[in-house]
C-alpha cells in the first residue's frame, strides 16, 4: 500500500460545527466494560461533520440528495494549491496559478481554519467567478480546508449556487496543513444516505503515480 495523507479531521464531540448546528455525539448502547457481550453504539450530529461533501439539496430546493450524486466526482486525479489571502477573503483567480490547473479536482489549502476543534468565522472561501474559471478548465470538484466554500455569514451562498449551476461537486473541511502543493489521487467517497444534504467522508490523498493494480 503506498503512502497517503489522511486529510480528514478527527470526528469527536470536540469537533467544531457551524454555530447552531448539531455537534457530534456517540451514544453507547452496549459496552464490554459494562459486562455486555459486544460493543454497540449510535451517532448523532450534523451530516456536515469535518471533511464532508455537500449535496445539491443543501443549497437548492429542487436539488438531489447525497444518494443521487455521482460518486466518481470524489475519486480520481486531484491538485492541491496553497494560497495566501486576507482574513475572510474569497479566493479569486489572481491568488494562484490558474494556468497550472490540469486535473478534474482542485483543493485549496488556505490555513485560515487552523484548528478543526476551534470555530472561527474569518476563514477563506471561493469567489464564484473562480469556480466558473475552474470549470472552464475541466474542473468538476472544488475543495477547501475550511467549513464552507462561501463565507460563514453568507445567506445567498453564491459559490454554492455557481457549483449547482455547473453540476460540480464540493468537498469542505479537509485538513491540508501537512500536504505539499501538487498532484495526487483523491478518495473522498460520500455515504449513500437517502435525501441527505451532505455526508461526512474519510478523505485521503495518494501519490499521483500510485498504481492501484498493485494494492
């Protein structure tokens, strides 16, 4: 098995969620320490936990749920770009080397949401015109190391709407602080949850030259 980067934050009760959303909780039904013959638990929390994909019905009343989204959007060649923007700013085309984009999936490392367990509103997000420019270069999924591709205070969700118009995918909440810019293979498959507006994922980046036939 080749080396990989796990770009998913740990899901725990300490994991930060949007203010007002439901934090993670694991409920224990059976436990070896209580003398039970097996361990058994359930979970409660927003489907936008940690590294997650948004479904169209999160931002479009007529959109499909997570079970209706093409899973191949979240598996395949990917590029990571590191950008430096002002606090709270949207990333635009001038902030990175747009001409170097040559993969169908692009992730942005901003460093603007440094601790997944500590909420901050002033994270970076994406400019809608940038999403259009990426689409024009063949990109079909955009991702970012913050809770959202739109600002925390946005109600119009302009970047989400642009993704909807173009039929693209979204990956939010990934951890990229230890990942160098460059090409990788992304695996971030969502759960097939009926009508869900999102799904947590275990997001991994593999070397771009990985030979899957040898795994």
